[in-house]
C-alpha cells in the first residue's frame, strides 16, 4: 500500500522528506547537549547545623532524632548519616519509583514535628535532592594583576561574581579564597574604669552628697544595643490624599564612624555627651586573609565554582560562561580568569567525537554497499536512507525530550549501520525482479510489497529488546532508555523509508534491466556449499563445538572482571589532600604548596590551581574532617594531550606517595561516576561498639592493602581531634546541687566563641560585627577549666573538686546506617585493574576472616552498583528473548522455526564475549547492553534463512536441497547487512575521539557478535534445522 502510493505520488514523498529534514534541522538547533541523560536519583540529604557541638553530641541530639523521624517515610529504602563537629548529614535513599516531590513534603512535615524539641542552637534543617546538578560544571581561577588578595577579593565580589550569577542557566556561584572582613568590638576594662572614674569626679563636683553609680557594661548589653539600633523595618502603610505611603522605622548604621559614636548610656546631666561605644571599647576591622589559601600556578587567586540549573544544558551554560569570561577580561585590564575544570568542553568534545564516528560510519557503510552492488544508482537509493532516518530520529527525539548525550548519540551511531538493512532487502528484491524483466514501477512496488512483512517483523524483533527496559529500575533504566528510544526511532524511520522512499527512487533511478556478473560471489558460494555439506554430515560435532565455544567465551570474558562504566580521559584531574591528625593550617599550606610544585613540573600540564577547605563535588558526604585539614588541587591537562591523562595520573601518584598526608588523585569524571555507580572499593563494617569496629576496619584495610591493584586504602577511622574529657563525679556534684548538664553549661559558657551579633554594610562590603569581652582574647587553658568556679544551690565549687580532667582523642565524624554505627574501608584501583577482579580477590581473602557476633560486612561502591545493574540487565535479557520468540511465532505460525532461529542469540554472545577477551576489555554494563541489542539484530539473519528454507520446501524441494539452496541465495544479503553494521561501528570500536571510551565496549561486542553470529548462522542454523526437522515431508513445514 505504502509502496504503491509512493511510486504513484513521488512529489508527495519528496515533500514529506523535505518537511522532515526542515524539522530535523530546527530540532537539532534547539536540542540540549549533555554528557549523560538527565538523572533523577532517589536520594535526599538533610543538613542540620549545631554550632559548638562535638560529633558525639551532634549524633545524640540531632542525627538520631532525625533518623527516627524519617524512618516512617513511604518508599524509604535506606537511611545513612554522618555526624561531625557542628553539623549533621542524614542521607535518605528511596526506592527507584518513589515520588521525590511527595517525599519532600513528608520529610518537611516530620522535621517540623521534632524541631520543637531541639535545642535553640540547632539550626533549621536544609533538605536537598541529590543529583548531578549539584556538581559544579566549571571551576574558575580568578586573579587581578596589581592587587593584593584583599583588594582583589573586594573587586571580584563587586564586579565578577554577580556577572556569572546573572548568566542564564547558572544556579549558583560559590567562591573560595575571598577575604571576608569583620569588625571586632572589644570591651576594654581600662576604658570602662576610666568612664566610671570620670563619672565619679563629675558627681563629686556637682552632687557631692550622692554616690556615683558604678557603670557595668557587658558583652550581652552591647550586643543587644547594636541589634536594636542597627534596625530598619517597614511598619505598614498609610494613605493620604489617595496616595499610599510605606512607613519605615529605623535606620541601619552606615559606616565605622557612626558605629564608634553609637550612644551606649545617656548620663542624667544636661548638656553632657552620652557614653559612646568607642568610650568603652576598641573597634578593630579584621579579615581572614591569614587563613585563606587559593592559588593558581603558585600565585594568589580566587576560585569560583559554578553550578547550573537542572533544566539547562551543561554545554550551553558553559559556553555562556566562556563568553562572559572574554567580555570581563576585555572590560577589566589585568583580569585573568582560567578554567580549571570545564565539563562543557568535555561534553562538546564527546559529542563531536561521536558525531564524527557517526558520519564516518555512515560513509563506510555506503562504501560497503557500493562494493557489493557495484552500481552507484542503487547505492544512492539505499544510502539515502541513512541521513533521512537519522534526521527523522532527531525530530522524534526532540519531541520526546531526549537530549543529545553520549548514550543517545551512541544509540544513533550503533544503529547507523542497521539503517540500510531494510532498504538493502527491498532494493535486492527490486533488482531481482528487474533482472526477471519486470518494468521499473512494477518491480519497485511488487519488490517492496513482497518483503514488507519480513522487514516489519525483523524491525520489531530489534526494537522489542528495548521494551523490557520499562521493567528495570534505577540508574540502568534512566541511562539506557535514551539509547533504546533513539535506536527504535531510527529503525522505525528506516522501515518507513524502505517502504516509501526506496521504491519511489528505485522506480525512477533503476530504469534499465539489470544484469549481474557475480564470478567472485559464485566462487564464495561454491566454497560455502562444501563447508555446509561437510557440516550437515557431522551435525553433532558442529553442535558440540559451538556449545563448547559458547561456554568458553563466557568464562574467558568474565575472567577479565567487571566494571560499571569504562574509564574516560577528561584531561581534568583533582587531587584531594587530607592531612594527618592534629595538623595545623600552616601544615596544610606547606603540603599543598609542595604538591602544586611537583605537579607543575610534570609535562603536559596547562594549569594548576588549589584551595584549602574549598573543594567541591560530593565531599560533603565524605569523612567529615575540618576544612583546614583538607586541600583540593585542580590540574588541567593540555587539550592536545588529553589522551595522556592516565599517564599523568600515574606520575602524580608516584611523585606524591612519600608526602606525609593522605592524597587521592582522580580524574574529574570520578565525581560523576559516584553519581552513576560509584568508583573504587567500599566495604562497610557495621556494629555497635566503636572500638570493635575500629579493630575490624583496620584488619579489613590490611587485607585490602595486600590485594594487588589497590591504592589509597583508607580504614575509615576518623580520630582527628585531641580531646580534654571532663568526667563529672555525680555524687560529688549532686552534693552541691549540680547535675552533669549544669556543669556542661558552665564549661560551654567559658569556651563558647561569640557569633556575629549584627552586620553593617559600608560601600559594597558587609562587615559581621562581633562583641567580645577583653578576657575572651586570652586563650582558655587546662588550668582555667580545672579552676572554673561553678555556683550551685549549695554553694560554690571548683570544677576540679567534682570532676577529673582526662586526655583523649575524639571522632572527627560518626557514620551510621539503618541505626547502626559503621566504618567504611575504601580504596581506589591502580591503573590497568578493574573492580570485578580486585573485588573477587578481596572477597576470597575476606571469606577466612572471622567477624565477632553482632557485626557484619557490606560491600558497596562500584561493585554494589554493578550487581544491581546486572540484576536488571539479566531480567531485561530474559524478557527480550521471550518477546523476540513470541514475535517470530506470530510471523512463522510455528513453534519450532522460531526456536531454531533463537540459537543465533548465543552465537552473538559468543562472538561478543570473545571480542571483549581478545581486546582486553572487562564485561561492563555498556558492553552487556550491546549484547542485548545484538540479540534483536542477529535473529533477523536467522529469520530470513529459515523462512526461505520453509518456502523452498513448500515448493517441493527436499529438506537438504532446500537448506543448501537457501544458504546460497541468502548468503549475499546476510553478509551485506552484517558488514554495513560492522564497518559502520569500526571507528567507534577503536575509540576514535575523546569520550568514545564510554561506549567503545558496546561497539566491540556488537562487531564481535555480528562477525561470529553471521558466519555461524550460515552453518549452525542449517545444522539445527536439519537436526530438529527429521521428516523429509514438504507438506507440513515447521
């Protein structure tokens, strides 16, 4: 029907193609590009501050109540938490089908119920969705020539940051290295004494019979006056003569002089000046420049981390940022902005690489067609199916909100060789009819109609492998749905083109009768006939050999291990430095400087930037160390040498291994891997007693460290803070009417640093004002604590009389999972090793380790993600095989013929696994997806083969004769369709271009599977057909 219409109405078809091309161009211009599909991860984080609290106190007062409140949430899968000094983090994992918006409403309701019972110092919990958009898309180093760090900080705050914040698509800009200014108001005892002395003199002169009052000025008093006087607030509206006026009360302090002259006390004497702030206190402007560290190539700089809004493309936002950088550098002389990490550039390079592979693959596929057809006219007809199918797919992708990412474009690249399969079948049939003497139009219509059922069925079998992805969950479904849609769109488009455009073009292009000379093909057919006859005589030998190879391929492939995603070279390296226990800020600076100097001397490095306490990514879910103990170094590799990133990673690790600090060197892509599946090894030890957990964790870390391929092993123990423990004797304290809690409050008042009392703005600079007593400037010592006088209902007592003072080490952070404390042993993998093999060896060694009763181990990290993903993929494969079989049953109207064709699937797996083994690639999620896709492709050759055998037998040929004849007739189209796909994928299989490493295993398995399955289909399927169809009768063909 379609073919007849297209031949009769060629202009209608041409108009349709032009419309599709126009829509495709518009769609391509408006489509967003990103590295991966949009990921909606079922995680939420609750962050709560508790200033001045230790990790143990945070755990007891904040973390546990929040965990208990969250435990009743719907669809909650797992609760984990990190309690650290001043902060609690509770991480909630939901089921994959959870409605996160609804979950957030429940979370807020449950939090509101418990907040009434929290201490006043506990901040309001902040809820966050955990998703890749929390990662910065760019890290910029900003420096201003001719300015010191204070001046450049002010300049960047006033002129640069808001410029980036105003860019469309930018969610936030956070800065590391900005000097923050403040004002300290220090109450001086001598000044207060002087005021009282002057006041006493005044009273003696004016009122000798009245004693002068002794003025007491406290920190709390000054703080309240500042808050009350630095005040401005709308009080409401009034209306006069029809005009509404906002009534604003008060005014804020405008400058330092106004602050100094702020009245504190009004004296009861006429014409006498009030006592001002500067009369009783010293007002000092301070900054934190001596505790800041941000550098670029050894020079002071400010580092900006830019995050994008979730609905915007990484590449588009990054491009806008780069354009704004050029504008700012032209506007401000001496301004130097250097990107230290830029996901946008990497996304652009990946998209360009895959686009190039797609174009080259299409060109190579067309050349293969020309080689087989040996005629430019049918080659043009068939080749035209590739661009039109791709453009149609782009239109459908746009309207179904599929972005241009490495997964969706990988699907297009994988399918480009298959786009001509339907057209090849149609054009071959048209050629055959033309050679039989039929007219051009008749051959075009009848040739397409005759094979329409077969190509529809074969297209459906290929597409059907993606339907089961709807039954998978989590990251697997989100990542590979885009690939399934793009392949389905392009194949459906190729089917429509094969039944419309190809017949129309063939009717007008192939106007002469076709005569072929196939000397080479005839020789190949002769050789093939001999091999086939030999195999049919030794069927069981062939079957045993094929089964043996199938089992061998599985064993050999999995012997290389498994991985989630293949490693990629981004050219952007992050070095995380964690200092030893008790290290000072100055110690961290020395180590950071040393590491930066080492890295600067390594070849192929473009820029090196560093910051202390300002690293981004998902570090907030890490170990909970103090910010001054941590440094982050950003390393940018020359664009021309991005392929040398692994070599540079190894070089950095080798050169810094002797430095006395824990140093983790990683590609910037690792943060994204943490979102999609995690990187490296993670073994959690769970139980109640922390000392036992520590001992087990240390044992596990030693085991992991002794396994070949592991580096940067960390036992998870975070004992970083030296402690002075006050152990209160309850009997002695209660004798004075004091409880442990009351003793704590007295000690807390002694040690607590004042917070910011109020803020004033001078020019464009915000100054936080802190009021301090003079005695607060003197550091509190152990003796001060011991001799602290505590007033109780039964009298005063020294602390040392009711408590003992002991030394110890406190925990830097406390981790919990499902109401149990835990320690997590982590390790990274050395270059050349994969998680599957290393984890297998670790599991073997851990099998002999005896855990105490009540304690257990849990394997997480990348291995956990792999196990979950493979469980989904096995389900997807089983359902895909079932669907393929059912579609073929509907086509063949038989149970046996589809059963025989199904044996092409293990053939594909055999070739795919051997391809992975020979190329040294471990079995990854990406590779396995390639095998599943191949399942729907290789059956097509089997369908064509078995279907034609049945047709020949129904025409009266004997079983053996029909098998050999069908093999010779179908040899050419089977090899041609396989070769177009194989050659189209060849550029991707060798990893041509940046970022193609991520989908390279898919191309390798597809090529290996197609080569092996195509060759064996021509031998093994006839053998199986001959084995299962024992009857020679031609009346009832299976």
